[in-house]
């Protein structure tokens, strides 16, 4: 029963809650296919991470206890999910019907894609990659839970920090590990290396799915696209520094999910803005995405604005609309704020 309850709690907090929050966000999106469960899960998880960043940074600087932060996030996520359930219950029914229709149009490439994804998940479940970076990131999560504080003690020695670790403090993804471990009742190391890897791998392929759906008109072409992506990922370990290596060996680390999932999702949002004439909700999700990028890795603080900036430059050349360019720049504000704070405290 212990394993079953662990799996159920992980599904609830890491799949169901983000999907419900995603439905709340897409409620304001004027899009025909907005009841797609993959779309709502991806947007929901990004929203969860994007909201988590400012609350966590505020808690660190206010020196709040870890328990208080975990309870704040628990209440906030449950409230958002409850509101979503109340206003979107008809959409949930419609989403379930669409899932049934997908199984009716099932074909060989879809089966192959699912098989390859399951194979990659199996590798994470059955085998283990030992990484030196975990001596800080995962250890910070366990230290946070044990001592009930946020970046007060060093995960290496347990002694009090003389000053905040400026290299890591602006991207406290380890605190997300700790909060999810507390909510699910699973040890932080086990949650990070086993359960979180599966959730993030699903998120990455959800982003690939969204790109395929945006680029191709029929389900067969989409399945072939996903099949090719999955094969490229499997055979992409020609260097330990490739995106594929990070994806299939240590996806739980912030820099890995940044490169494999969040940056592609940011570019997908920019593409949607380009195609759908910039609905306000898309700008909001893009804002949350840059916040999520800055949360998972310090590299996201400058890579997310660079990605958005490249798209903004193309948009400016194409449309000559300065307002859209300013909107793109505003969406980079979370990264700019984190960068400025980093320069001040370092």
C-alpha cells in the first residue's frame, strides 16, 4: 500500500493539480483546441513553477520556515484547482470525450511513440545515474526538510551559512523538490531521482507534442514527428553535454529541464503569439514561463530573455510594431529582476 499511496500522491500533486491549473489558465484563451489535456498539463506545470519562483524568493529573504512555505503553496495550488474545477467542469467532460476519440484513431506510429517514451521512463525507474551536482541540489532539498528552513545551513557540512549562496539562491529549484517531497510524503532523494524524472519527461514530450500539433495538420504526421524526436533523443548521447544526454540521464536537474523543455516551450508560446495575434493570456503564460526558467536554473535568467529577444527582433522586423516588442520585453521582467538582484547581492 505504501508504493501505491506514493504513486497516487505523485499523480495528484504533479499531474492532476497542474492540469487543473492549466485548465484555469486556458479558460481565458480563445482557442478551438484548448480542451487538449496535453496543452493544459504543460501550461499548468509552467504556471506552477512560475508562481513558485517569486513566493519562494520572498520566503528565503524573509527567512520564513520551510513548513510555512509548503503550506502556502499547498493552499494556493488547491484553491486554484478548486476554482478551475468549478468553472471548467464542462470542459473536463469534453476533454474526456476527446481522449476516447483519440484511442479510436490509434495507429502504428502512435504506438511506437508511446513504446519509446515508456522505454525511456523504464530506464529512469530501473537504473540510476550518479551525478556530482546532486551533492548540492538534492542535498539542499533534504537539508531544507530536516532543518525546516530555507538556505540557512550548508548541505555539505550542516553549518550555518555565513552569507546566502549567491550562485544558487536566485534559482531555488531544490526548494521545489523539497515542497513536492513534503506534499507527497516521499523522501526528497527518492522523489527527485524517481518520480520527478517521470513527470518532467512527460512534460518534455508534451512540449514536443504541442510543437508537432502546431506544425502538422494530421495526427499521422504528428506521430511520425514525435517518433523521430524520440529516436533522436535515444541516440543523442554522442557527448555528455548534449540536450539528449541531459534529458535521458539527469532530467531532474534545472539546467536539463530548462534546455529540454522550458526553452522549447517559451519558443512555442512565441510562435503561438506570432500565429494568433497576441492574446493577453498568451503574454501572461509567457511571463510565467520566463519566471519558471529563472526558477529552475541560473542559466535560465539569461537564456530565456535571449530566446524571447530573438523572436521579438524577428517580430519587430516583420510587423514594425513597437508595442509587441515592448510586450516581449515585459515578459522577460522576472529574469531581469533576478539578474539585477544577483548583481546586487554578489
